[in-house]
């Protein structure tokens, strides 16, 4: 029964992670950097808590998977564990989906910023030479340059 309580706590943490990822998605969409930083901090704190719970589970059960743990139980405990396993699968699937969407949204925003910078700023590239000096190659395809 102690194992079930531990897994229930881990499930609650995963649900909380899903909520934080949805908050992160809203922050990315609304371009709210403070909210995004807050979500990142909450994610890190929650990850540490999930890691601690997982360490405790491994101390109690060894490196067995949840399926292996279920096979060792019978009756109502087995049914409870099977329900938890199904819940875990659903939550993790949703976490992966939202995490992938957030990654794509962030990449899209980053590409937009890169395009805006390359359009508005000089496109010279600075590269260090073999002796440590800067070799600068400049092209004048930018809309703006640094001359006033």
C-alpha cells in the first residue's frame, strides 16, 4: 500500500508538470518572458521532486518497471496498480505532446527573431583568424547599417 501512495504522489507531480507545460505554452504564445521564466523555475523544482520520488521507488522496488511490479501483485492492489499504470501512460503521452508543441513554438519564435535581426542589421560575419585577430567579412545586404 505504501508503494501505491508513492505512485499516487508521483502521478500528482506529473499532472502538475502537465499544468506547468500548458502555462509555459501560454507564456510562449503571449510572449510573456516573466511568466515563461516562472514556468521554467517551477518545472525545475517539480523535476527535482519527481526525481526524489523515483529514487524512493527504486529503493523500495529495485530497478523493476511498473509492469514488473504489477505482475508481483494480486487482487485489488494489482487492479490499483494497473489503473495507475494507465494513468501514467496517458499523462506522459500528454506531457510529450505539449513539450513537443512548446519546442516548436519556441523554435518558431527564435527563427522569427533571427529573421528580423538579419533583415535589420548588417550581415557581416566576424571570424577569428589563426593568430587570434578578427577577420571581418561584411556584406551590405541589410536594411540598416551602423553608419549615422
